[in-house]
């Protein structure tokens, strides 16, 4: 809420092929739409990596890893708390970033009513989206379908893959990129 989606779409149309476009691809196009799932599952993955690193550094967490199932449950709980903290921070940073973007129309902002209200609402909304994806991933894993987090990441990438490939083919046909560059890029995307 509070974001001019047309102006945001124009901004992304002008910034295709940049690092921002790459992040948008890995978020499944959520950044361009500025959806509830902009942050995706990445705060959870970051919190998991932080917890794995802390197992080596913090003796209390190292002891938890040796306690078996109860220790793993406690580490999972800490990972969830870390996910909420990281996503709240990243959601706030994302709100500041979106506020800083101006559209082409006389420098008008993309956010209709910038300020602390927008920032807090955005941080809360994006945190809620990440927590929902974390819960969904855990439900998928518990039901034995597969690794839920990995499946969520894969679906996000696969959902935009056809349009990315079509865009790359269009750039080759227009002479903006060489065929060798495209073969390398497609090979990297398939890995």
C-alpha cells in the first residue's frame, strides 16, 4: 500500500540488466511488483547461515548442537527469531530505498505518502510476508514433499525464467549482446 505501481514499473523498465534486475529475478519478480514477498525467504537463509557460524563461535550454541533433538529445536527457534529481526531490518531498509526512488515525471516519488508511517507499515508487511514463507517452507518439509525452503526459491526463479530467456533472445536479435555472452549467461542461470 502507498506505492505507485505504474511509476515503479517504469523505474524497473529503465533499470533492466542491472543488479536490481538480478535481485528482482531471484525474488520471482516480487521487487518490481513490490509485493508482500519482496524479501522472499532470504532473511531465513541468512539467519540459518548466521546460526551455523555462531555454532563455531558461541559455546552455548555449540552445546545445543550436541544435545540432539531438543538442541536442534532450540537452534531452530533462534533461527526463527533471527529471521524476524533480519526481515524487519531489511523491510525498513527496503521502505527507505523505495522512498528514495523518483519517477520520470518531474522527479515525483514512487511512494504516495512517505514518512515513518509508510516505513513502519512496509517493514511490518514485508516481515509478515517472510514469516509466512518461512512457515510455508516448514510445512512443505514436514509433509515430506521435499525441502520447502529450496522449493520456494526454485519456484521464484522458475516463475520468471521464461521472460528472462525471452528478453535475452530479444537482446541477441537486436544486436545488443553477442551469442557467446548469452550462452554463458544461460549456462550460469541453469546452474
